[in-house]
C-alpha cells in the first residue's frame, strides 16, 4: 500500500511573528521555519503504518518555493521514502494546494492520503476537505485513532459531542488531530540518509493546475492590547460593573 503525506513549511511555533509595517502581511525574515506540527503527526502515523507492515511506501508532497525542500528532507529523515515538491513562487491558498495534491494523487495513485487537520500559519482547516471533494474520496477529519487494512480505514475522530468512528473504503483522506500520536525525533543517521533519498520537483504546469490565489489580503493588524483587570471589593460591586460598564447582565 502506498501512502501520500502532505506537509507544509510554516513559521515555527516557538517564533513570535511580526506584522509588516505596511500591514500587508507577516514579516518572516530572520524567523525560524519548520514543518507544520499537525503534518508531523501525519508523517508519524504513516511511518507507524509502515512499521506495522501495512504500508510499503511513504511519499511526501509539499507545495511552495525551493525552501520547502527542508521540511521534505525532515520528513524523509523521519521515515518517508521519497518526496515531491510542487514548486511555485505564488502565495499558496487552500484551494490551490488541494488542486496540486489532487493532481499528485492522480499521478501517484496512493491508497491513503494523510495530512494535518490545519496549518498553524493561517488555521484555514480546509485543504483536507477540499482535496477529498476534488478526488471524490471518502474522508475522516480530526482523527485521534486510525486503523488500516487492505480495503478499509477505521478512523475515530473528535467531534463536539465526543468521539465518532467511521469506516472508510480506500482510497480515502484522513486529517490528523493532536491526540493521534507523538511524533518522533529524527536520528542523525536517518538525517544523513535523507539527503540521498529522491526528491522530485514539479511545476504547476507539469500537473496542469492553476495555483493562482483567489483571495486578496487587504490588511493584517496585531491583536489589540488587553486591558488590565480591576479588583472589586465585594459581589455587589462586581454585579454593578457587569451591569453598568460591561453591559453583560
């Protein structure tokens, strides 16, 4: 069984983003970039499926500039077999990414597509759902448990009311949640081996997809500074403030 895992290069979760002076976006210069944490979970799940003997090949895919090769090499060091970079200098948005992943799936014919439920840079939480729709594959989002056989994937997913279990006919799309697993660290020998693993670079033209953004960012601003709290002397004073100042009661 072949598994395709989509990974994204994002601002490292430990780094503090800064808004550009003109408000046109986030200034990423001199800031550390890394693999999206939810995608790390997706890679780990694919590697575990391979270690259990269910999966025979793990193919990683990313969409972006040449700089995205670093997260692909990281994924190869974690256990991926080969990688594909769909190179573009355009700002990628969920629909464009979904189109690119769909084209790669049609080219590679995987039995399972795994990706993080969302990216921590835009928190769109749309790519997995859009890709499943374009492919016409069944999907299970926010997975906290995945069991795979040669024909089916049984996924326990987190919903507002608790947990829901779905049985999907393969091929299928699964997006990963935090509680699915704990990603491993890449060992030095595997990091060295990853440098020799195949990494194919394709363009949007090679896949016949349009990655042009459909949305325009008008302005980016930092969140308003929070005001300090106040101490009240008793419950009556608290109720008075809630009623007359906050207007919540």
